[in-house]
């Protein structure tokens, strides 16, 4: 929608990784240097960590787009909670291997044979493991064992581990990972972008789709976007994408601070606690902030949660009754009741969201007052 309004050839702020939009911030330049050095060693493990949305996957996608595919065979897996045996089968599948049976030994044999064939053909093999923080210690040990495969004195497999910050801590501190630590030849933690890089990042992505200044941006907007996102690329993409959509809807040729406040507010409402969770959220806030409203207030919210759950169940039951009812008159009556209950449900949710907003503002005001004191 907004790409047509602004004359762009595509949407530059999609959340999925795309190497065509790679932006070399200071931290990404360092990470790329470590990656390049690590890959040049052709062995061991290279580790890149960073917050969610920091750009790890985009960085790797960009690197893979620059290597010679005729000399490097790469496979990528995104891990969930896998044990060691499951991981071995996932690795085999990632390299395109069909393993007969489901036993670990057969899968390992297939992987080793494949690695030997690739080496004899003059190709190196790289395994990219995303979301490595989800792996069990046993699964990480299986990855280390895969790095033992050699042809003569030449390692057959190199592994790139991508993970969130907690994976870095696990790798550094867990006593059972000492042998894996000894095989890590390069590591880097991907930080958020710096404040003075946000404008260049946004304009870089826009220029990749033919942007020539429409829309323009108030200069203050870039600093406010940094304040709202902490310099995390995916969060920036999310906000600017919404800004451009709003600009297109309102037919605006300039993005200003008022539009940004509206978008940030909408995103905040979208991220409001799910139905049935407000009382839990308030209780957590109460533990974190002295002076929070008393237990009666929390009980009232808990009662609202119970009412919502009851209404939800009633809507489901009545909807089922409507489908099973034999006469149109009964269906009409029941449908009216369903509609009424759904409206009450919506009103309850709006009330809770409004209450949460006021409570958050109250907590922030109290915190500001304590800081000032």
C-alpha cells in the first residue's frame, strides 16, 4: 500500500531477514570481521550472539550471499528444544540426506559419508545453527562430536552458532562445555545500533527501493525512534513500517513527531496483556514497585478476569447451540444473546486496558517522584 503511494519499488522495512537490505553499522562491521576470520580458518565454531531483532540472521544471510557457493556447502537449522539424537537427524535433513530408519548411528554414518564426498569434490561444509540457546547441553555436545570428522588432518565441518545473550552465558559458564569452548575460534556479541546510525539505517533501506525524499522526515523523529527502540533493527523496522502506512493513509509527504507518537501508542496497545493476564501483570508490577494500589484493587481485576473467562465460555457454548438448534426463531434469539455477550466481552477488555494504562502512568509518576526526591 504505502510503497505505491510513495513511489517505492518494494517495502523496505519487512521483518524477515533480507541480505539486500544489509546495513553495516559499527557492531555489524565488527561481527562481519569475526565471521570472515572464523570462516577462513575452516574449522571449529564461530559464535555470534545478540538480542532478539539485533540482525544476526540478516548478517549471516548477507555473508552467505557473498561466498562462493561452488566451494562451500552450507546448511541452516533453526533449533527448538532438541536432544542430541534429534539434532543429528535434523542436521542430516538440513544437508538434504535421506536417512533410512531413525537410529542415531545410521544418521551419523550418512553425515560422515556426505562430508567426505564434499571434501573430495573440493567443497567445504558449514552448518549454521540459529536460536542456539534452545539446544540442550547434550545437543551441543553432539555438535562438538560432529566437528571431529576429518579427512586426513583436515576438518570436514565448521559450525556457526547464532543465539540470544543467554546462550553466550551458557557457553562461557557451563562446566560440561569446556571441550566445546576450546574449539570456538571466534565470537562476537551483536549490540544494538548507536543513536547516530538510526537515520543512516532508515535512509539506506529506503534508498534500496528507490526512495528520493518522499516522504521526508522531521530531524527530531530519528532521535525519537532511537529512544523508542533502543537501536534494535527489528524494532526500528516495525515502527517505520507503521509510520509509512500511517503516512499513506493520511496522504502525508512528511513524517513528524506527532505521527511517531501515534504509532508508538498503537504499538503499545497492541502489546497489551492478553485476555486473562491483567491481574497477573498487575501483581508482578506490585512486587516491583512499592506503593502500588492495595489488594482490593488487585482483587477487582482478578474478578474481571474471571468474568471474561466466564463470558468466553458462554459465547462458545451458545455458538454451538446456535449451530445445533432446529428452528430459525430459536437461532435468532440465541444469536442475539451471543452478540450481547461478545459486546460485553469487548467492553470488559477495553476497561482493563484503560485501567492498565492509568496504572502504568501512575507507577511511572511515582518512580519519577522518587528519583527527583
